């Protein structure tokens, strides 16, 4: 697995960027602004870590957990009933979770192959 080439991680970075930046065009509600900025930045960082160091399943699982938190953020921050801003958490969070789930198995196999080779 080469660095900086996995499309799943680039999609996660884009989803995180969307979540963080969507606070500039959606109406803030509850704790949406802070949760979305933090969640978006965490998705970006996790995606970049996975891009720079592919084949570490633990980071994939952390990225999945962050995506789940982005999905849950509207309920945690009391903005689930403000549809524009809530959807700006739910959709990118689901996208990040799905692409991360698709990347976990290849990452695990790469790790196993790397360990066996050494």
C-alpha cells in the first residue's frame, strides 16, 4: 500500500473538510459550530494520518469512531432538529464511516502481510 494514494482516506479528508467548513453556510444551532469544527478537523487529521502511514488498522478504527461521533453530534449538541446543519453532520459522517469500513480489511491484510514479511 503506497502512501497518499488510498481514495478512501481522501474521501474522509474531503468529508471532514465539508463538515468543518459547512459551519460558514449553515445556521448555527445548539453546539453545532464547535462540534462540527472539531469533528471535521479530527476527520481530516485521521484521514491524513492514514494517508501518510497506510496499513495501521488501529488508526482506521479510530477514524471510524470519529465518523460515528460526527454522526452522533447533532444529538449530542442538540441540533438534530435543525435539518440543514444536522444533515451537514449526518451525510459526511456516514460517507466517512462507509469508506473507512471499506478500508479496514485491506489495511488489516497489509499489516498482516507486512508483519509476516519481516
